[in-house]
C-alpha cells in the first residue's frame, strides 16, 4: 500500500500545482482584459470567461489538495 499512497500524494501535488498555475493564468488574463480598454459589455463578457476558468482552476487545486491530505492520512 505504500507505493499507491506515494503515487496518490504525487498526483495530488501535480494537480495542486496545475490548479495554482491556472489561477496565475486567470490573473494574467484579467489584467490583460482590464488594460485592453474594452467597452463595458466586452469587458464583462471576457471577465465572465475568466471567472469560469478561475473556478475550474480552484476546483482542480482543491481536488489535488484532497488527494495529498488523503495520501498523508493513509500513509
């Protein structure tokens, strides 16, 4: 069971890092959208897409952290 738990921890760490990278990408996209001087409607539409990506990245990061915690508890 030791190898499986170690794999679970590493998969969780990779998911968490991927989620954090997604969150950083959302910050970059939102900053670019604000600097583009778009109209209110265009800015709102672009930021709605960023919010969707933000929630997905947050979810991936949370699942990764759950994997890491579960792996540590099972170890």
